[in-house]
C-alpha cells in the first residue's frame, strides 16, 4: 500500500477538510485509492464523502476518473478493512 499519512488536508472548490481514512493499493499504471473526506469548511462543512482517486507513479493525485481493474479488487478490499467508517458508508451504496 502507498504510504501517505492520514489524516491530511484536502481542498476543493466547495470546501476543505481532512482525509481521515484511505484504502489504497499499488496498481499497474496508477495507485487506486478510496478516501473518506471530512469537510471542515465551506458549503459541505460537517459532511463526510468518499473520493475515488488515483495517484500517478510519482505520487501525485491524477485529475481523471478512477478505473479499478478486476484483479485489484481483492487487494483494495483488504485495505478497506482498515477503514471502518468508509466501509460503512460504501456499504450504504450497495445494500
């Protein structure tokens, strides 16, 4: 798994806050990551959100859609076990 500290700040046009959980793996062409965002300021203040992100080989956030290959799902699922709040939020998506 990529070694990025959590919590760490994020900033978006509609608010900012901290990434409080992250499930990430090393992929083939990029590093897929699921991130639990806790908004602290802006119009989303007080809300949680899940960001589906990808990092390039240099560790920079890519500005494109996240594509998760079928073979990456088991490893990402293992990482998600270490992020209980995000797992609970994602479960609402599929239940």
